[in-house]
């Protein structure tokens, strides 16, 4: 079969406990953009048990079609049945592009599926676009440049460089995408999609994991990806005790405390609060970067914030290059004073 027979942009629409994950809507937004460039359709692949009621929501966020794989074996996520379901959909419908969220589920599922359908996978992408490959034609081989390729960009070598990767000779072109990087589109109320029910059949074998019990962790920690205001601290805060002044500021303005990788490495804050390339990507309305130098590994996770306020005693710190407002000085004096002033105006 030729590559030209592969059509459409497919999104694995992750759901847990019959509730669609935010990453599904983010991927549909990007898929809509890619499909527009290719003049093709967006298809969501919905896998689970008793999940047909979620199709309208996927349509509202951009899906032209929804392929539903509904089977009791898919009630909870398990590698073998889910990999069988998604790879069977790919083999049957032959998409040009398949996008999977780089969540705990997606990082497990994506590589297994790509191996089964004999194609490549670019992991943890931060940029996806349609273009030519090679990016610049090789002199004397201009006719070998391939067009309408999915160009998948991701950090490499610990974030010290950026790599753009293509998969010109195999289909589908597959990528896992970091949550929080892509933008959801505004939902279209009442939108409908063509629903296709497909079931490849499931025969449990010794590769099927038996789930004995599910224990859900209860945490008081707010997911920083959902926060509208983040007060983020770096190594410059000085100590775990000194984060109290950041917490006071956050309390006044209804914000959430987050941090840089150095803070997590020092054991001052848990990993769930880390912003950056090896942490979470955030897009709050306001992001306070306090005592954070602004290395590329950190800014990659927060540079899309609406407003960035930087406080640092080093006036040459890279964080000021991405900040909308910058204050040069001692955070131990500035932050408490800012908190006191905000108390006067925040009710």
C-alpha cells in the first residue's frame, strides 16, 4: 500500500472513568489546524467501556468523526487491550497522522502502538506543523524533498537543543504531545460528528494484566496546570522556609505556588509543582517568577503565560527577556511589600 492511501488526522481521545481528559481537547485543537493545512478531516478515537455518550463533546471541540471502540475489556486502562484497540483502528482506517497525549497513559500506549503498526514515534513534542522535509532541499536533489510532512519538534539533550523530526517513509506519522502545550479551540455548541462503531474483538491472554484493586490518591495539591495565577519560586528563594513569603502572596491574590526544577532537586517542593521542560507546561493569566534565573528549560514551560512578572536581584537574568514586568532587587524585601500593598486592593 502506498503512503498516499493514508488520510486524515487522528487523535487518541483519552478518557478516565468516562470523563474526557483535557489533553484530548488540546490535541483536537492542534489536529484541526493540521487538517486545515492538509485539506482533510479530524477523527477522534475513543476507547473504553460505556463511553458512547462522550462523542458529542468531542464533536464540539473539533472532531469531524469519532471512532468508538467500546468493550468491557477496556473499562480500565491496560496496555494490551488498549494497544490492540488503537493499532487495529490504525490498520483498518489508515490515518496519515496520529496524535497521542504524553500523559502516563499516552507514554505507555504510544510506543507500543507505533511498533505494532511499523512506524516511528516522536515523543514529548512541543511544536507540530506541516512542512517540507528536509527543511532545506539538498543541492542537486531538490526533487527528493517531500512536501506536506508532519514536522515534530521536541527538546533534546536535556533541553539544551531543539530537534525537528519527520517520518517521511512510513505511515502513520505519530507523535506524543506534552499536556498544556497545545491550545483548545472554543467549543461549538451543538456540533455533531459522524460516529463509527468499531470493535476488533478482544481475547484475553497471558499479556492481559489483571487489575486487583484501584486505589486513588487523595491530594490537597492543586494541579498547577489549571491555576489562573501562579507564584513560582526558584533557587534564589534561598530555602524551603522562605517559600512562606511566596505562599503569603499567593493567598492574597488567589494564586497557587509552583517552582523550578532546582527547587525540586533540592527537596524543597514536590515534583507536582515543577514548571518547565521536565515538569509541567502552564498557561496561567499571571505568572510570578521569583528568584528564577530563566534558563530555557524553565521558560519552555511558562513562556505562553498571559502576563509574566519577574523578580530577581540579577538584572542580567534571562527571565527578564520573557517577562512583561520586571523588578530588580531583593525578593525578601520586594515580595512582602508587594503582598502588603495587594492586601489593600484585593477584597
